[in-house]
């Protein structure tokens, strides 16, 4: 295990001297002055460099291993976009500058809003929300504002039980009551079951298309018709947009409000809670409710409009997570319409290739075709009391990041795999071979080995309950 800086500390070398370069023209009272040494670790520059480099090599990252994390679209993020996001020309701008001095970034934001409209079939976008869940929350506030404005009391949101946990959470946070809807074994919606819960108190239904089992909602038009005839709206969870670009647009499918996870579909490294962006798109009848400021073009100049009286207000400081916006814009412009369409086609092809290799050996509850991801239920194939959690841990021993497990909740022992368009056939083949080996051979022949995994990672199997209840946070207690 890598030692902490404090443990490595010696007095023989300091990488840098810390000196205060502010001239004190005030005197600090004696009783407030430090009596003892500050106790900073002393460490030579080379040892410091090695410490952090060695730590970084213990990380799982897209740049070191295959990351088949279903629902999260962990695809290659072109490094050129990182370079662009770091340009001084963007980073030295202050959001409080007058709009006429930041025409460039306003043009980029305006341009990205337009591109997202074209990709999604919506009429207007706000780039302000900071993540998918934040986009859901913003969208739901817009839906609430809409019904207030037409003086209808609608307090309920329908959420299928295959949905991501953020959907019911966002709806509750926005003050709605959740109406759960039982979905079919492939995660899709039964229109007659939907009609049973579609009362005049329902403000909207939240849908993920393709759904979290990787299946396209084939009854989409019927669903949209039933919901709209009831006077309710349709919210689109855009986390799975990577399956649809250039093939189908949520706006054309009947959705009124949606978010896009820029960090999933449009090239921002994510995971570990890094900054994201969840732009919200609406049909034109909801435009006036979007967060302020709005970026508008007037007489060939870009302006920031804060004076939208019907707006739900700002949901984040200033303009949102601008570096993520910038990467998305660069990515979309680099790929172009055909490139985005190819990305989706390849993502769907890769997922179907993997599914075809698994389907005769491991149960696939949603059937034998999928969009960009699929969910295995290995319960019947596993031996020796081995569970999906053990399989996920064992994959770490083989140098893979584990797929999403136990989601969606409607699949027993779920393993959710999303290969994305950016992995080679060789990588997919090796992963398929390894997962089959763990499930079909190791769990039967050497179950204990799988249950004890991982055994060759820097940290071996953790007692997750103990780790959460009694975290060791002080280096001295280690
Ligand atoms: C990731 C995800 C979300 C939430 O998005 P965040 O950007 O993580 O807040 C919502 N729904 C689905 C289906 C997702 O995969």
C-alpha cells in the first residue's frame, strides 16, 4: 500500500518552502500566534513526484482499462477537447464581464443550444443545469410552472419501475408525488397499465428511451398520444441518447421536456463525481419558463437576457459548467451530423455483438436484440452460491472495471453492460471470454476464489458495511 505523505515525511528534504509573501502591516496578537511547528510533511521533490505518480497508477480509468459501465456511457473522450477546454482564451473570462466583451463564449453557448435542438428535436435549450439529475429537477420545475400558469392542479409524476433512481428523487424534490408504474419484463411500458394510472392529477410521465434494459419503446407514439390526451406532459431522460443520435429524436417521439447528459454522450470524462452538465430542452410552449439568463442574438450581437418574468429563475450560478459545454461543442463540431449518427450505429452494433455472444449461455430477460446496452441475469448460470457482486469483484482481478450491477432493479442479479462505440472487437472479445469464464467456469469449479475476489488489487475485498459505518479518516489510526 502506498504510504501517506505524512508517513513518508523526513526532515531531510522539502519539495518547496512555504513562505508567506504578503507583507504584514498589522501585528498579530501574541496569544493568536502558533506556539508549535505547523507539522507539514517534509519530502524531497522526486519522492513527491513518485508518490503521486504511483497513486495515479492505482486508479481505474478509461485510459487504462475497459469500462463497460452500463447506463453511464464511458466512451473515449478525445483528448483534443481537453486541450481546448484549457485554452487561456476561455479560462481567463469572468462571468461578470459585460456581454459585449465575451461574444465568443456566448456564440459557443448559442451554437451548442442550436445543435442540441437539431439532435433532439426540441425547440429551445438551457445549458445551465450541472448534471442529469439537476436537469430532471429543472425540467420538473418547468412542468410545475406550466401547470401553475394554466391554473391546473396536477401533483403527480408517473415513473416506471425500470427508471434510474434519480427520476423519482428529482420528482419528489420538485414537490411532486410519485406514481410508480410496473414495467414489462423487457422494461417497456404497457399502454393499458399506463392508462389505469393516468388520472387528471398527473402532470407528467418520465421515460428513458431506449429504456434501462436497452430496449427501444416501440409503443412510443401510442404512449405519447394517451399522455397528451390526458393533458399531461412527457419528460425524456436523455441519459441513453448515445443510442439514438441521427436515428430518432425525442422531440419527434412526442416528448415536451428533456435533459441531455453532456458528460455521457458528448465527451467529458466523468465518474467519481467530476463536473457534468445536464442541459434542459423544451418545446416552444415552455420556452418562457427556462432558467435565466438566456443567451439571445440581437442585431448580430449576443446578449444575456435576465428579464424573463415567467422563468423559474437560475438553477446554478452564471452559465453552467462551461468547460463541459465547450467540450461538447468541440465534439459535436468535430464529428458532424454523420459522425454522430455513426457513433450511435456503432454503439448499438457493439452491444448487439456482445449480446449475441452471451445469449445462449446467460439469461437475457429483455430478449436477444438491444440498443446500446443490455442486461444479463446470470442467476441460473452461477454455481457455488456465487452472486453478481462477487462476479463484479472478480472482474477487477482480471484488470477490468466492473459493469453496473443490480440495476435496473427489476432484473435479478443484474449485470448491465454498455460497450460504447469506441471499443475494438478485440477488447470486446477478451471481455466476453473473461466474463464467461468467471460465471460459467470459476463460479462452478472455484466458487470461493470468486467470493473472495478481488485478491490482486491494491485493496482486497472490503467489508462494505463496516467501511461505511466506521470509516478510518485519520492517518494516525491506520
Ligand atoms: C446517469 C443517469 C441519470 C443521472 O444523470 P447524472 O448526470 O448522473 O446526474 C439519470 N438517468 C439515467 C438513465 C442515467 O443513466
